[in-house]
């Protein structure tokens, strides 16, 4: 989940299941103000950060 609210909902929804809930605090790119390029950079930053976390999570352990 990406926000505290989503995290709490995910925990509530999965409380009876044998699953792990992963919480990754993420900035809200819609809150970024500035030039078009600065706003796009905020979205790219979120995208790249999530991609890195997903790849790390799904990579086989050595």
C-alpha cells in the first residue's frame, strides 16, 4: 500500500488471510507544484521508486 489509509484498509481486509501486507510510504505527486517538468519529475520519481521496490521484492534471494 502507498498511503497510511490504504495500509490500514489492506490490513483490515487481509486480517484473516495468511498474507504479508507491504507498506511503502510514497509522496503524492499531485501535491508537487512548479513547472510542468518539475511535476513530471515528481511522477517519474514515484514510478522509479516503486519499480525499484517491486523488482527488489520479486527478485529471488541469493
